[in-house]
C-alpha cells in the first residue's frame, strides 16, 4: 500500500508518527491514544508517507486486544485501509460544489433544488422574479408556485416521465407571483443522482 518492502522498517508507534503527514500528527495521535487509554475501539483517518515521498489517505480501525492485570492496554490490533481514491473524489466534489455555488448565486436564471417537490434551496433570481422571501418558500411544497392543483400534478407527471426517459425533464408551465401575477415558466429539471431517481431530488432552472 505504501510501497515499502517487508521488514524495511520497524513497525512501531514512533515510526507510525514519523510517517504521518505533519498536518495529521496531533489529531491522529490524540484520538488513538485516547481510545487506547479508555479501552475503546477507534477509527481514524490520516495520511501516511509512501516510499516515493507522496502521501496516501488511510483509515485505521483498531481496538485493545490485550490488557494487563490493572486493566491497562498492553496490545492493540487493527487494520489499515487505503481510502486515497475516496478522499480524492471528496476533494473534487468540494471543489465542484464551490464552483456550482458561485454559478447558483450569479446565474441570470432561476435555479433551485427540490426533494420530492419540496423547495430546499433557491437562488436570488427566483426571489426577485416571484417576489417571495426565503421564509415564505423554503421547506414548502412547490404547489405554492402553481395556479391550480391540476397544473401542479400535470407538470409533475410530465416532468418525471421525461426524466425517466431522457434524464432531464422540460415543461412549459405557469407560476404565481406573490402579488398574484401569473407568469410563463419554462421549467427544466435534472436529478442530482440518476441512480436514485426514485427519490426525486432535483435541481431545476426556470
């Protein structure tokens, strides 16, 4: 996993600390020692230095395997799991989330996120377009935006039919502004996770 040959170094606590990424030393050592002193199992994520000088993310799980007559830990057993790929994916997702957040805020169209047609997040453009405040919309059913129950149900049926077939649903509809005006809307919705499409968690533009 780290690129070393068997028996290339002594497998000791001090060597483990030496291989830890400098930014992970204090936190990792504190968590492991606390778990050992309290005779608890533990799971800690940290980076270890590989033979080529790069670092690999590791998930260490362990527990006290042997105690002395006073109940203090003598030996621990555990495992190291390579989680480097997962960590790289998480970092990429965080970077993408930052980019998406910037687009979400400044886009000249209405963008929102719903789950089971409940409004979870809306950008400023939608509030300006409709005249509502976030307190009036967030956490509410999207039904509040439609002039009739029939229109609300029709849009949902057609939108999710298209999503099931094509991955994205686009429907022409009408929304009601806070002042009572009814405006024409072209609504496009795409699931956040196509593998879990049944959960109906969507990002849409209007």
